[in-house]
């Protein structure tokens, strides 16, 4: 009865949207905190190079067992390691440069190997870039489920450590925290999650859903848990709206979801400006000397407030 009412491909798309929202609410949140929003794009596009390597090894007979997804994961780890090494000092600017260099290297390798890959197999590589949530297979759902659960488990286990590493790497080292280990654990885990999500829905949707909702909620919410919840809601709503619009207007669901996710950041900026204006007008009204205002509670370290304003 369910198969008659809801087509299986649509059920897989909805389930995939939930898992991608979970990945975005965990990975995207901390990447934005760390100042590494570009890493989502770097890893997603590096997957193209890994897929090209896997297809080349298969077609050439060098390693027929080497699946393209293994190459995508290998390149994702490479980007994470290069980024992590550049960011051991705590400077996000160096990590952004490292992401850009590894991104360029991965794409160059992909283009280089495409020359030696049969033209019939090349669309598999570009599938990592575009993707389509309506074309998810059962295997893709299983991969997304495993990825979402793994990232969620790691995030819950090391939530506080990830927060401190993201907002104050040098301070974490000074306080005796094994910041470098958590630094690499965070980057490698999120890179693998992004690569697997890219295999399912493409680099374009992954980057839009991973970054824009996290940036939007980061402008409006002060607590880490609040940011994660809001990111999940924005990402899931964008994807489900994209699916509904694809049937109503015959549009690409990934494109609609990406547009809505990006617009959420614009709306968040406007709401933040309205809040600041309202607070400015309220602050101009004189208050009795014995009245004091309590600061809003937040579970972010004090340095995070400086980092985000």
C-alpha cells in the first residue's frame, strides 16, 4: 500500500534528505565554527579526483577491485590531512589555503585521468558533481545512514572537545587538551561524511546544505545545541521543499534546495540586523541605576562570541 501511495524512489529521496540533514547539522556546524566552510566544497570536489582514480585503476586492470568510492574517500582523507597539518597553529587562513591547493590538485588529477578513461565511464565522475537525490539507490541509503550515524556518534562523544578546538585551538593546547588529536579526528570524520554524501547527491547540493544553514543559524543562535538543531531544520526543510517543487514545477530538487538554503543565510542576516537595531533603540532608553541586565546564557566558550561577532 505504501509503495502505491508513495513511489519507492521518492521514499528513498525523503529518507536520504533526513540523513543529509543530520550530516549537515553536525559537520557543517563545526566547519563554520572552525572557519572552514570552504572545506566542504574542497572535499566534495576532491571526490571527483578519487572517483577518476578508481575508474582508471579498474579500466587499466591495475587494480580491478578498486571501487571509485574508495578513491573518493582516499582523496577526502588527503584533503583533511593537508588541511589539518596547515591548521595545527590554529590559523583558519592557512587551512583555507591548504583546502584550495588540495582542491586544485584533486581536480587536476581528475581531468588528467579522464583522458585515459573510456568516454562511457566519464559520466560516473561528473555524477559526483551534479548528483540527483531522486536517483538514490538502496546502497546509497545504506551508506548515508551509516555516515549519519557515525558522524552523530562522534559529535556527541566529543562535542565539547570539538567546540574548544574550533573556537580556540591555541587556548586548548595551553590548557593541556590534546587539541591536535581532536583537530584531526574532527576534520577526517567530517571529510569522510562529506565524500559519502557527495556520492549520493552530488557536490553542489552537499556544499549548499552543508554551509548555508550552518552560517544562517550561527548568526541567530548562541548555543551549540541550538545551532545544530536549527541547521537540521533548515537543511531538511530546504530539501523537502526542493522535492515538492520538483514535482510541481518540474525543476531540479537539488537546485531548489540549494537556492532555499542560500536564501536562509540572507534572511538570517536581515533578522540579525533587525535585532541589532531593536537592541540599539532599547539601549538608548535610560534605565534606573539599580537595574542590571543578565547576559544570555550560552554553552559556547567566551572566545566563540568574539570569533562570531
